[in-house]
């Protein structure tokens, strides 16, 4: 191999390398010229074939070509990297003057919507909102509410017990007991919303956790007529002109006690899966507060009376949103929740 031949090949390679825009192709040229079996390595191996001044000139020529190729390859690598960076910047660049993309809007859960609606209605009637602990003592959850020790609700299979004296509250009525204890004989008019827990087998119609809203009013001169007026007003505010009916019930902490049904909004009373073919859905249990409960907290039941009511927010939500079952809503399926967010409740 002659130096002139090597220089001619070098000039051609320099021209081609300068036009490259692909890092892969550039690597092929580097291997061809500077690799372990490349042209420069073979040329240096051929130096020993020359003698005297010719050997010196040949060696200088090989080194000159090697330096030129190395420099050209380095410049080309920098250029290709700069071009790639420029492309990334151009693709990722955001014009700050353009209108921003609106973030996806969140929304309250359907049960929360109904809860807030009920609290707002009761607030207009003078009921104040209160809260209480979800881990409750057996006294406030059972004893103070006239629930005897042999009542089935105290059994392990019906209640989540934390220890011998504490449990996950089975109703928000436990807050009623706490507030009556704090009132020291004064009038109380409160509404309470929150989660409650029952040790039930989870199936198509039952969950171990659900939402409840509890209200009560203790004062002088209250009668069943006041209870009926508040219950009917709430039903009218939520469900419009649907029929409402009262039926006898039995609760340890109220006497007399009633269950309050509303005409099913899905079938309009003709019967469907949502109402178990009855045409009615029970939304509330209520009654006049038992004399023993009033006595427990220092009230004279001969001069002071009161009424209490508990609403099943799950059933109320199904009726307001036209759902046969609420269990799918509790699963957290964002597709369903977004669909309900854009779907007005039937009776709000």
C-alpha cells in the first residue's frame, strides 16, 4: 500500500463522513478506518515492508491520515449529537403563550353529593352538623341507647369488635348519645353523617361498610307530628311528589318507631329489581326517642321529648341517580363515576 493511495481513500472518506447524519453510519466508518482490523491498523502493519527514507515518509503519511480521520470522525460525532439534541428540543418545546390544557376535573362521589344535599336541607330547618369517632365504645354505641346486653346486634357475627369495650360503630346514632351527654339537659338539634360498619357477608345487596345519616331533636313539646313533618319535608325536597308511607317498626332507642318508604323512582311503584318488586324503597328509620335514653342523659321524659331518624344514604343515592344497585359505585370504577358526574340526579 502506498501513501498516495491511502491519502486518496482518506479524502474520499472525509467527504463522505462530513455528509453523514446518522450515528450508526458514522460508527461503520470509524470501524473501517480506526478499528482493530481497519485501514490505519493495516497501514501501520505495512510500515515494516519499507526501508530507509521511504519507510519514514510512509510512517509520517499513515500518522497524518490517522489524525485527519480521527478529527473528522470526532467533529461528525459532535455535529450529529447536536442535531439530535436540536430535534428533541424542537419536538418537546412548549409555547408558553398557547392556552393551557385544562386538567381533568374531579367531582364528589355520588354518595357524598346526596349526603351534602341532605345536610343542606336539614340545615335550613335549623339542624347543626356534628361528627363523631368511627371507633366507638360499647357504652355510646349500645348501652346508652337502650340496647340490652343480650341484643343480637352485640354478637361477634354482627359487629366488628376492636376489643372488649371498643368497636367499629354500627350506626351514627352513637354520636347522638355523645352529644346528649355533653348537652347536660339543654335542647339539641343535630344531624350527623358518616361511615358505619356491620359484620355482614358481602353480597349483591350487602356491604360491610356503608354510609348513614342520623338526625335528632330534643326539646320540650316535641311530638310525633314534628317527626312526620320533618320526614315528609325531606322526602319532598329529595324526591319531589313521589308517594311516601309510614310503617310500624321496632328500634331499641325509639318508641314508637316507624320505617319511612318512598315510591321507587325506577319503576314508579310497579315493581322492579331495585325495590325487590314491592314498588317501595325504605329510606329512613325513625321514632320518638325512648324514655330510657332521655333518662340516661339527665332529661325528664315527662317534660322533654325528642325524635330521631336514620337515613340509609346508599339507598337514597340509588333512588336519586336511577341505579338498581349501589355496589358498583363503591368499587371506584372511574368510568362509572365520571358517567354519574355528568348525569343529573333524578330528584335534586
